[in-house]
């Protein structure tokens, strides 16, 4: 219980600084605007996520990967909502670190294959839709795939697509979709891959049940 509480506190503190991390990866490309609501939401997100990671995992490396994953995804949401960009300075180092940690765990090949599948699938969607998915989204999903490994990464990918598609359909129905409209995808990557970190195997079984 003490470990869970400590990680929740660490998550809360990092959440309060997430806008500074976002500005750091953006460099001179812009500056995100912090508001009390955004800071509160970020702090609550990381506090709950970090506590959940510690509560549901036993392997120390899984705890590191899980906390780092939520931190990276949270920063990506800040930059995507503010400027509709997910910088390479965030996604590429994150992917390398996730792959390295997975190699230490002895799951390097599973991590690499999952990263390639997630990134490749979104790349295919981007090509078919002629830009419907951005390069930052592709690289963020690649990094998240490396973090989760197989088969949880696949559940995270399809959950992200489902959530993004559902949101797009809602915006279409209420008439918010117009010329130049672009729906930030990072929040749905957070929702999809974040939930898959905790219940990935359950999601995979749920998806497979549709084919039974």
C-alpha cells in the first residue's frame, strides 16, 4: 500500500509539470498554455495511472515501462491538443527506451514486432486515407507498441482506432466536421494503449470473440 501511495504522489507531482515537459519537447515550435483544469486533469491522470501500474504489476521493469508509457502519452496529449503535433523529440527517444527496457526483460523481439505492426498499420491507414493519420501519431503508436509488446499492443492499437472512429462519428453527427478539421489522435492513443496496459489480454479475447 505504501508503494502505491508513493507512486500516486510521484504521478501527481509529474502531472503538475507536464506542461513544462511538453514545452521542452516542442522546443522553439511553440508553447502550450496551462490552465488549472488541465493541470488538475494531468495530475489526476498520472496519479491514478502510476498507482494502477504498481497495483497491477509485479515485475519492476514492467512498473518502469508502465509509468514511462503514461508519462509519454500524457505529454503527447498536451502537444497534440495545443498544436496538433507530436514531436520526434518525444516519440523517438521513448520508442528507443521502451525497446531497450524490453530487451532487458528478455522480450526484445516481441517488443520490436509489436512496434512495427502498430506503426505499419497506422502508416497504411495514412497512405490509404491520404493523410488521415499524422506522422506523429504513427510514431507515438510505434513507441507505445514497443512498450506493451504482443498481444497487448494489438489490443491497444484497435482500441485507439475504435475510440478515434467513435469520436469522429460523433463530431460528424453534430456537424463539427468541416474543411480543415483534424481530430487530435493522441488522446485516443492514450485511451487505447493505456487501457490495454491493464486489461490487454481481456481486450484481445473480446475482439477475438467476434470471430467465433
